[in-house]
């Protein structure tokens, strides 16, 4: 029982927006925290642990598949106190239901040498600006900093994956063939003199050639995001459609907003955006949403 | 004085990633800036990873040479 009626109202609102998930155990709920990109400041982590220790009746947390910390076994009567204590150090609750969920992301490009784009920064921005936006069904967004795609963008309603366009100059090239070695796609084959022949159709834009080149004959011409949409997992998985390449970093939020607008206008209640694509055609989405973002 | 003459050598055939890179790094740390280290590597993953990591550390691969049992690469130590 809550101690006053105001607190009781907060309970209801919190429950509606999700983040509290009913468990098998009577009156116990899972409290899902909002951890965009799965990055947790170490001080915050310790404080979350203290709250979990105090309120979990089951004595453990679970790391959700979307990178959240979930405190398992919180009694319904403790919601207010737990939420308040979490809020004291700026830790909000996540969401469930038909809305933009907390974005997920790989580690990004700050410390991982494979990273091309700053996936962490984008996840934070999306969480800040667009989290909770309502739509027809759940809407999952993820960011992978490179084509290894640890954040599984092909399984998201909207996924962004870092890409870099390699550009080769003859002058600095010594014909060492390290780029051929570096390329896992067979997109670079060394000619007789060791200099590269580039097969663009095989390139996945990972930038390994740029990273391997000892003389900077390979350089990044442009960087951006490969955009995929309409993916999901669950009972009936659907692989996302490739929408476009090299979306500019500063256009990502706008792209998401336009996509959700389109989805709200063209989708029907309870269907994921991939189902909308299957019904009205992904070409319609590409034409109406993606085309203006493609640089000519 | 050709810069393609090695001051030191290290044979890392049969050594797995990332230990081969770590050994290269440690060897380079014991050398002077501008000196050249010859690193012998197996083809495959080592040739994919080690030269790239060397570049990330700021050193320069100045020559790559294939021979019948792998590769020899010459690495010039960066100014510290």
C-alpha cells in the first residue's frame, strides 16, 4: 500500500508507460531500468546495486536483451520508494508497449578499433530526444559502429550501422598488398605490381583496408550510416530491408522522426513496421522517407 | 644506409593473435626510434591483424615481403 494518494497515481502512470513487468510471483514485478546503449557509469552502477539490494525480494538482477539492468522481484508496494531512490541519482525507468524503446548500441568507436561511427553518442541522443514516442507497436532502434554489426541492425525496426567509403590514391601506394590481406570480402585484389584492384560491388565499407594501409594510400572518402528497416525477431522474425547507405550522422534523428511519422500514417494498430512494408511495399517507404536523405 | 636493413628480428610464426602483436610491441619498446624491426608472420589472421595494430601504435610498415613459409615485414619504430 502506498502511503498517500499522490504516490498511488505515480504508480499508475509508471505502470502504463511500462518498465514494470509482472512476474510469476504474486505482487512482485521486474523493474527495468533505462540504460541506452548499455553504458553504465561506474558510480551509477554501484548505486543501482544498492537499490537492487534493498528492494529485490529475490536477490538478483538480470541483464535484458536490450542492455537494460532489470531488478527482479520488486514488491508493488515498494515501487514509489525504489523509483524515487533511483531518480535521486538520475536513473530513470525504461518502457514497454507501443513506443520507441530504449536504443541499443555496441561500444562505439571511442575505444574499439573497429568502430567507424559513434554508436554510443547516437544512442544517447535518440534516448534523450525520441524515447517513448508512441506508434502502432514496439519500435526498436539499434546502432552498430561498424559492419561486424554486433548490435544486430538487421533485426531492428530501424537499425543504423557505421560505414566508411574507401578511396585509393596511386601516389603513396607502395604495392605492399596489405590491403588485399586485410580485406575479408575479396573486394581488393593485388595486381601484378602489388597495387590494388577494387571491386566496389563486394565492399561492405568496413574500412579494414584504410586501417591496414601503411602509407595512407587508402583514406576515408566519407563516413556515415547504413540504414536498415523493418527487421524484428520474436515468433516470426523478419530480416530488415536495406534502405540506404551513408546517411549523414547529423541526419539520424530526423530520419527516425520521419520514419515513425510514416509508420504512424501507413501502418495499422498492432503491426510492426516490417509488416507495413510487406503490406504497402518497402519501395513506398524508400521513396517517401529515404529518398530526400540520399545525397546526390 | 638503406632503411630496409633490419636492426632487430623477431620470428612469430606459430604464435597466435594477439600474442604475436604483443611480442612485436614489446620488442619495439626495447628499440630506438627510427630503428627497423623485421617481423616474420604466418599468412592469414596474423597478416590481417598485426600490421594494422602496428599502424595503430604509430609505427610504420615500410616493406612487406612474401617467402615460401609466410611473410617478413619491416617495421620502422615511431618517434616517441
